[in-house]
C-alpha cells in the first residue's frame, strides 16, 4: 500500500512541477511581450533595436551562468568554422525577427500582433517548400487557409491598424518561421547538433555584435538619451533589467517545458498562450477591439489547431 501511495505522490509531484514550468513559461512569454509594448509605446522608450540588444546581452550572460556555472546542461563546443557560420546566419535571422517584432509593438496593439504571429505555420510551410522542396499532405495545406483568412479578416476589422506596423509584424513572423526551417537544416547533422540552451549561448553574443552598430547608427544617441532618462526616472533602469532578464527566461522555460513534455505539447500550449495574451493585453491596455477582428483571430487560432492535428497525423 505504501509503495502505491509513494508512486501516486511521485506522479502528483511530477505533474505539479510540470504545471509550474508551464505557468512560468506563460508568465515570462506574456510578461516580456506586455512590458515591451509598455516601454515602446506607452512609456515612450522608442528604441526597439537597443531594447533587443539589451535582451541579447542578458541572454549571453545568463546563458553562460546557467551552462558554465550551474551546469543545467553540458557545455557543447562549436566544432568547426562552417558550424560557426551557420550559427551566425541563424543569429542574423533571429535578430531580424525580434527587432521587427519590437518595432511593430510601437504601432500595433498586442492582440493584433498575436493574430499575425499565429500565421507562423503558414510561413514555415512556405519556406520549407522553397528551401528544402519538402511537401506536406494536401490536407495540411488546406488547414492553412483559415489561418491566413483569419488574419485578413482581423486586419480589416482592426481599429488600430497601422500599415508599417503590420508589415513589420509580418516580417517578424516570417523571420521566425525562416529561423525554425534553417535551424532544422543547418544543425541537423549529428556532429553539429546543439541543444537550444547552447545554441542561445552562441547566438546571443553574435546578435549583440550585430545590433550594437545598428543601434548606434539608426537610433541616434540612444545611450546618452537612456542615461539622461535614467537620471530623471530611475525606474527605466529597472524596467530594462527586468525586461531583459525576462527575455532570457522565455528561452529557458521554453527549453524546460519541451524537455519535460514534448515539442507538440509546446505547440498546443503556444496556441492557447496567444489567446491568453490577447485577453490579458486588452484588459491592461484597453485597446479597442471589434467583433470582426476577434472573429478573424478566432478563425486563425482554429486554423492553427487544425494544422497541428494534420501534422501529427501525417507523421
């Protein structure tokens, strides 16, 4: 009887741990997105490239701490120059995705960016076909129709629609999809496989080196302005530190949730996370929404769910 009780207690603890991980993943994802929106739009800190560089700096430092000091995963070395070039290419695409996403938050409400972001499977399927000539089943392509249609409807019904912001958000979504396809191709061989934490360890410093000259050239005197702003309102320093640390925890919890569940579970949870984020952002920022816009977003999420089911059945 005690053995059964012990096993049940172990299962209960395991479920509680997994639930805690998922909750942390949700909180960090939604938290960094809402704080980005607050800083770039509501607070008036209009420097998305500098903000992204802050994120990547935190990811560089905290990745090293987690791997080299805390030994969360074994340290994996870069084995060759070609592998380094591949990681650099991924880092550039990743930078593009994050910067475009942050720029879009200056012009669009979080609820609308989430609707556009839900079209990632569409872009993934397109890039997979163009780059690897990989074809999906016709049923899988068919499920992408409501994904795209939903965004078209949501765009037409969005009261805060902004063309430049929309294009930036689409660019961020496309770059995110391209990164996932390239990552599968470039690091697929057994000799070059890196787990996601080690990949971030090497990608983040490269991203900082790319973003530093970009922010100095494109965001004039951003360092001086940030220092002057900090003298007037020290809270900006804590906002940036907390926001950057949270950006790392998005990656960390993503890795841990995948490790303790599965990639498919993460995808399903991601679909639900988008809906939760929409509700939370609307309740906090009070951005106007229309019935047509919400119907469009609902159709997109429904299409993503169908796409996930179709992919699962064709494997």
